[in-house]
C-alpha cells in the first residue's frame, strides 16, 4: 500500500487528529493544487483547485494545526461527489 493510499484510508476514518499538512498532501494526491492567499485580506482561507475546475475552500486552522471535524466531513463529501473516493 502506498503512502497516498494509507493517507486516504486514515482520512476516511475521520480521525480527530488529522493535520493541515496531511490534508494538503491528501488533496495534492487527488489532483488539487493549493492556491495561496493574495493580498492583505487572504487570511487563513485556502482554495484547492482541481484540474477539472472543482474548488474546495478550507479555513487553515490556527493557532493549532488540526483540521476541524466539519471540514473533514465536507471534504469527504466533495471528494465522493467528484468520484475521487
């Protein structure tokens, strides 16, 4: 099993300690490129854009690094609807 496959399996279990770095790697493995914020008002919002044009918007957690449960469920639903999981 590859690292990406292991990460997907971990994500599907919706663990409470899933980090932002793991989320970025997962979405990168699914074909999403992270779009960095621009200007002063970019804040902690991040867009992940798929080559098909599909966009996943997330709030980068701070001061911690753990992705919130509701965000993980939203990403899981979006990936399933896009047929990527």
